[in-house]
């Protein structure tokens, strides 16, 4: 092993450093400067993005509830009961089918809840309602839970095949109307 080290020392000592000269001068200094400037700009951009994206999102303040007078559509329950009764009457008159009656009752329930909660409920399916966790407390949360139960009760008669689903077969339009009426009566501000 000592012979290998002495051989390396002899080879290094034999190199003459006094006549080392580059073959040509390097002319790529401009390219190196451009890459350096671009790298610094990109690093600054990443720092700015990291700072901006690391800030917590600001919640948008909810619009204040508009003052609701006695004539607002969700102020009194009488108008909602009249709408519910109209659906039942149109079903009995043969103007709409049983499925259409349940769909209209569910639509009325969602419309009423939208007005009471100041949130759009008209397009929410039962799955959407089940995924939604109410952030409010008290009356609004209780009303939302009641809406979820009402829509869940209306789904089988509205969508399920009566041949295979007992709830769809045994639920009457009057019973569905009663459920929506209960929602209207029990949802409090």
C-alpha cells in the first residue's frame, strides 16, 4: 500500500504547472449572466408565491340579512301552506302525476328553506344536503336538519320504483304535503 502512495506522489510531482495555458478564452460570460439573472428572478417569484399562498383564506363576510317585513314570502306560513295545498289539489284533479306532486313538494320545501336560511337550497340534492355540515347553531341548524329529514322522506315516493320500495308505495301525496307543512311550521328564525 505504501508503494501506491509513493507512485501517486511521483506522478503528481512530475506534472509541470509553469507551462499551463488555456487553448482559447471562454466567451460564454453573457450566457452565464443571463442564466444567473433568470434564476434570481424565478427565485424571487417563488418567494412571493410562497408568501401569498401561505396566508389563510379570508372568509367573505356574509351579507347582512335583509329586513323582512310581514309581506316577505317567508314571513308568514299561510302562503306556503296555500302552495302546498295547491299541489295536493292539482294532484287530485289529475293535472299532475304522483311523481310530479312529490317533486313539487320537495321543491317547495327547498324554496322555503332557501328563504329562511339565506342560502340557495333549490338545487341541492339529498346527497348534497347530507354532505353539508351546518355551521350555524340554534334555530337555523335545527331547520336545516328538518329540511334534510323532509327531503329524505320525500325521495322514495318521488324517485323509487313502487314495485320494489315499500316507502314509495305506501306514502301518499297528503302525507308528503304534511311533511312539508311540518317543515314550514317548525323552522324558526
